[in-house]
C-alpha cells in the first residue's frame, strides 16, 4: 500500500523567538539552519498537523472516487497518527477518519461511517511525514536541492524562510503519497528551536495545478492515539 502524507499544508507559528529578537537564534547560514532543524525534527515526540490542498482534484484512492481537500491530524512517536480528512466523494462533501499505527491504516467508510481496515487503494498514512528515514529530518539533511535562505535574518515572527527543490519521491512524502512530482518548496523554520512551522509548494501547472500548505503545531503536547474499536490488527 502506498504511504500517504502529507504534508502538509497557513498555520500559527510554533513557539520560538518573536518580534525580531535574535538573541537565541540559530546562526543564519543555510547549512547551520538545516542541520539544527533536521536534528529538531528527528526528536519530535508528538505534534499536530494540518494539510490543505487547493486546485485540481487529488484522490486518496486509486479508483479516483475520493477527492482530498484537507486534513487535521495528530502524530505520536514512533509511528502513530490520526486525522480527520475533508473529502469530496460521489459529488458530496464529507469527512473521513483515518488512524495509522505501525504501518497499518484504518478509515471510516465515506458512505457508512463505519471503521474499516484500509484497502490497498487507500493511500493516506501521515506517519511518513515524521519517519526518521524519509520524513522531515531526512528532507532537511539530504532532500533539498540548492537550498537557500530567502532572507539572512528571521522574520518578524522569528522564523527563517528556506527554499529548495525537492524530487518527486520527496513530494510524495510531503503529500502522504498523493502526488509525486518535483517542486520548489518554502519552509518556515523557527529560528530558536529549529522546528518546522509551515511548508508551502505547488505541483503541476495549468488545469492540473495543486497548491499545498502543511502546518505543524503543538510540538510536545501529549497525544494518545488508539486503534479504532471496530478494527483489529491482522
């Protein structure tokens, strides 16, 4: 089964230096910022995330029936996540619940609302965003081509803006497996903690263009994620 993301989608900035106070900011060169952020994201134990998509249809099932709109979710290390997905299915706007635990995914059937084991055609697993091998930490350490600091100093909200090109496989991680096409991404990174706050990017062009905004908040807030009562492992 294809793993989904993200990503992603604008969210409130994570806690860090504010109002231009740079006394505790990470040194403002691209290598130092990326190294500090990669280390910070590798240590994330819990977080909340939002993924927003606009533009062309992007389906979370290989049958092309369930069009993804947005998702609000939570992550708990090492490999648990849950989310509410807003989708359009069979011409109707609805919500789908999803729970991912150790590579297995359950979802609520958009027609019946009952929890089911996700079929092979369901492509959403947001835990991949935080996976140490392919997620945020790996993206920051090895996944950005030609990275640059857009400005040499943090913005008014205490965040560095980093821009770089990512390959199709990395975009697949950022969108939880929904799209796989190279793109230029902008990341807002807290200048004190190194935690990612917002990631934005576009994929495709013309009538096929989709725009994505990934937001991460509530770092370190306790999260309990359980397998749905009507589902079972195996």
